[in-house]
C-alpha cells in the first residue's frame, strides 16, 4: 500500500519555476526525512506533500489529509494576531490579541484535550498568555499542539526544531518518536544533518528544486552527493566595505541596566537583573525558551516600552532622557526570529537590504547609487546575485534569513545582535554567516549572540549571561568571563 506517489512529476511554483520529483513513494510504515540547501525546494516539497501545488506534468497518485507545521504558518498566525489587535473596534479580548487558549480551542477539540496536548510540550502554563508574548520556541510548540488537535493522517514538519533550546529539541524528538510508535505518519524536513530523526527510515536530498536522491537512510547518507556537501565548507568571504566611516561612540558602557524588572500583569519575566556590556566585550545569552532573552534584546534595541520605567542606559544615555529610538538603532544591527516575523511588507530583496541603512521595515527614503551598489555586492556574496528585484517573500525561508542577515551587516554596526541567526540555514550558509561575523568582529563590531545551538557560536565571545531556573519559579542571572576567545 502506498499513501502518496510521484513519478516524473513537475509541480508549479512561482512563475515558470517547478519542483521536480522523479520518483518518490511514501509507504505507511516509512518515516521520511528530507534535507537540502537554502532554496533547494524543501518548503515546496512540504506544500506538495499537503496537495497544495498544481501538477504540470508527470503522475501524482494518492491523497491524504495532511497538516503542515512551518515558519510560514507561524508568520501567518502572527499576522492574524496583529490584525486582531489593530482593528478599529477593540474589545478587551481584541486588545490582548489571540490568547493561547483561544488559538487551541478554535483549532477544534475540547478544552481537556487541548490542555493535555499543551502539557505534553510543557507549556500548559501558557493557557492564558497572549500569543504575542510567546517566545519563538513557545510559538513553535503551540503550532505543533494545534496541528495534532486535528488528528491529521500525515503530519509534515518543516524545520520543527528551529527556535527550540537543547532540552526542548530533545523533548520534541522524543515526542515525535512516541507519535511514530503510536502509528502517526510523519515527514520531517530539516537543513541540518544532525537533526535527522533517529527513527527516520528513509531520506531524501533536495537541490535546485529537484529531488536529487531518495531511498533508505543509510544508503543516502553514504552517497557521494552527501560526501561532497560535507566537504564544501571552506573559503572565508570578503565583506563589502561600509558606506562611510562609523561615527564615534560615547565613552563608557554600550549597555547598562540596574535592578531590571519586566512584568506583564502578575507574570514577571525579568526580575532584578544588573548587567553591563562594556566597550570591546562580546556576549552570549544562554537560557531556555521563555526565560526572557528576547525581551531583554528588545530593551537594548529600544523597542520595549518598559525600558522607560527602568534604570537603563543605552550608548551613554538613559532611556527616556530625550533620545529618539532611531538614535539607538543607528548603532545596532539586528537579526532575530521576531524581526523575520514582523517583516510583512511586500517589497523586493534589494529593498530589504537597503532598509538596513535606515533601520526600518520597508524603505521610506530614496537610497543613493552607492547604497544600491553595496546591496548588490551583499547579494552576490550570499549567492543571490541578480535576484534583487525578486519579491522578498518569494524566497525560501533560509534565503529570507540570509537577506535579513545582510540587512543587519550592511552598515557594519558597532553592536551586532544575533538572535538565532542561523535558523533555517543549511551547512554551507551557516559557515558563510559565521565567517562574515568573525570578519566584522575583527573590524571592531561588538557581538551579542543568542542561539540554542552551541556549535553555532562564532569564536571571540568573551562573556556569557545565563538564565538559570530557580526554585521560586523564576530565573537567576549568572555572568561569567570566557576569556578573550
């Protein structure tokens, strides 16, 4: 018995682009994992598995009721939440936006079932939390719980481990293994070979919107194609130059906070944090999902309103002393899951990079010729030469993340904040980004780095701030020196 089968199938993508699947059969007892580089067609394959792509040629047989979990679905949910909170007629519920409870109950099923699924992911305590206050990892867990409520015949997981800390990744892997043992039918799509589930029986390799290789797991992992990919990491990139020499920074710490406290009603997120980022220091933030790392970053970028009610100094000025948010942001380059989710405007790839000169989402100032030249040089460095006029949202998730990284680096910022920057990137592009960051550090850029993957951290980090759970239901803040890298 075969659930789905493709034979010489061409499936419609954007414009004249197609996804080509020469031969693939999904049997009920097989668990497939698919791996590929950015832009290789992984997300298109997820759409094909869910029957969302038109067939232009070849044979496609079989149909199942499939549910897909992906970054795009998380982005769509964020868009719905934003619209709900920005309607002209706001009631109490609309002002809060979607709550976790509402999102679960609207997906179907009874409250007891919904709470039970949240409990399996360790997030039942978020039942009354507004969706916009979830961390990226918590949001990913919520999406999976919602998907399981519908009891799909096939669950397609597109980069399910992105945004999850090490413990949460292990818990999710264990949960997926249990779902497999209970008879669930899964397809897992990843860009990291080390995230291929141990219970996956079959493996496919994608490249240039084509299924290059598919078969039993061990045979594919031992193939020449995989060996070539592993050997390809190598040369260090040469960065395009800055537009102009950076303005001198004020003397003293870049960031300084005393007895920081952030709370949403009775929910305290950060309590009593004293922290200073001195000139020349490169910091790593470490902690589980929901600990408050993203909240802390939003204070440094000037985006969190509770910065005004705290003893917070940014680049030599107390928050709320008359400085504009643009005076803060001009010193900062930022990459984060939240920025990626917020970049909803419809614009070209080149526009996204150019917006980095102005710290905006979208472009509202006419750029100069020199800025356009630099944006094109960054595109060439990322392997996206000639695609500057293409719509940003037509790129794959990994390619979008690369463009947002270029947006952060294009002005060679004094402080670079990287929150899960390598999320969604294949091995080659992870290597490229790490090398670019190393070069910027060599030029004098300070780094603030957040990732649940220790191997993603670039060399040169000098200090670490760890969020450590305590027995009071909150977190202690442990600071340590790492030496000079």
